C-alpha cells in the first residue's frame, strides 16, 4: 500500500501512522521527524529548516522534495509507504506525482483525519508540556492551523477528485480512531 495520511497538526497523524505502518508492513515516513532529527544534529538541512519551523511555516519545497525523493528510493519502501506531512502544497502534489510516475507507482489511498480546531490546540499544548516542545506555543499552533487551511486543505479536494480520499473522524480515543482507519484501509485493499 502506498498511502498518505493528512490532517491538521495535532490531529493524531503520527500516532495513527505507527499503527498503519505496523499493520501493513510499510515504513511511516514523517517529514516532521526528519526535520526534528536534523535540528537536533545541527545539520545544514536542520539549520535551514529551523527558522521556518519556529515561525510555524512550512520548510521550502526544494528542501522537502529532495528529502522525500531520496527517502522513497530506499529499499524498505518497495512494498509501499505511508507519507505523514507530505505533500503539503499543490506543488508538492505535482512533485509526488512525478516521483511515483518515475517509479511506475501510484497512490492507493489518502487518509484524512478530521478533528475540531479547538481540540487540536488543547492536544498540542498538552503535548508541548509533556514532551518539552518549545515550538508548540499557542501562537505558533494557531499559525500552523492557518497555514494548513491556506496551503494543505486544498489538497483534500484534489485527492477527492481522484477518488483516493478516505475521510476518518479523528475525534475520540486513539483505539477508536485506529479502528476507523483500519476499516477504511481494509475496504481500499479489498477494492
């Protein structure tokens, strides 16, 4: 399975990506984790990404696209993959289309987690305290929501038109959301 998981920051994508990756035997590829690792290691990519991330903005496409392209060429993606945090813009959709076409591949499904905006703010503020994330202030969280609405929500319609969209209610307990995703992906795999 070649999948994308989408939803606003704090919707639970990372939590659900772990379940999906384990269940389907595919790697979960999170651009956010890759950026944070580069920040922690002080790599040139991390230094370039830091300013954008701290402001709640997206890292430029040129950096993100090359990172994703290189990751999708790794051997563990042969049976499929789950992209978390990519694509985020219409330009990145076109770039991903090109990557997949070059590899003779296609997407199977785009899972979109829908969650109430205020619920997300509370989740991320709690996570910031628990994990010591300095970049998760209320101001930055709300800015990320604005950026998501402006740049990423339009992708939902693109994937809906391609009949790849699986909208899943992201509210409730983790295991409830997991069960909903499992049901949706089982239907896709049997189609």
